[in-house]
C-alpha cells in the first residue's frame, strides 16, 4: 500500500513538473517563433518571415499587431516600387508602348498605395470593436487590400507579351512581383486575424 501511494505521489509530481515546463515554454515562446508559425498561413511563408522578423519585438504575439505590421510593410514596399516605376519614364530609349505601360503602372501603383494606406488606418481603428462593428472595419480592410493586390497585378499585365521584353520590363517586374507577394501575405494575415476574432467572439455578438 505504501508503495502504491508513493508511486501515485511520484506520478502526480511528474505531471505537475510537466505542466510547469509546458507553461514556461508557452511564456518563453519567442516572438520570432510566433511569426514563423503565423507565416505558415501565407502563400509565401519565407518572404513573410523575412519581412516581419525585424518587427518581432513590436508584434510580440498579438494577432492585430501582426496584421497591421504586415500591411505597413506592404505599404512601404508599394511606395518604394511606385517611386521606382515613376523613374522609368525617364529612361533613355524607352519605346512608346513601354512608356504607356509604365504610365499605366504608375497609376495602378498609386491606387494600390492609396488603398493600402487606408487599410493601415482602418485596422488601427478596430481597437476593441466587436460584432458587426468589427466585421465592418475588417471588411473595409479586406476589400482595400484585395483591390491593392489587383492593382499590382494589373500593372504587370501591361508588360505581358514578348514584344515588351527588355530591361524596363525586367526591372519593374522584379519590384512589383515582390510587392504583390508581400501584399498577398498581408491579406492572408488580415483574413486570419478576422477569422480568429470572429470565431472567438461570444455567441451574442455574432
């Protein structure tokens, strides 16, 4: 009987220590690990981790901070790409068709920057919003980010076909494809935040 009691005591102690270890592991889970895990929900996880790792201390393990940071990074890259594309109109020897494609791309990228900017601001307004109010804000964000992604892809469509092949197309495509991928990742994280918040909301708020 004494042996049985001792064995039970040892078992409870082992389970207690395991629980402490698991709890400590959760508390000590690094923000970097959180970003890596979250980025698995995106289409370009390696790029996602690369873009967001530098903001780990700001993101911590907050779903909203993660989505907002992803949008901010996308906005910054879109602004940089838009400025780069604008300079392409000044390239010596640019062909008329290339110039028109560049001008169209400038307009598309400008629209994309505007929509991403609105998305960042809208997401910051979510705060403690719940129920329909939350979903209204998130619907705006999702619509604008989706539209920005369409703008970026439309820019690339203007350079379709072999007749447009050349240094200008290559340079612009490299920049804009990167922006489109980052924006796609941001949209995935926004959708993830919206879905998880919705699932966690009390029944009466749905």
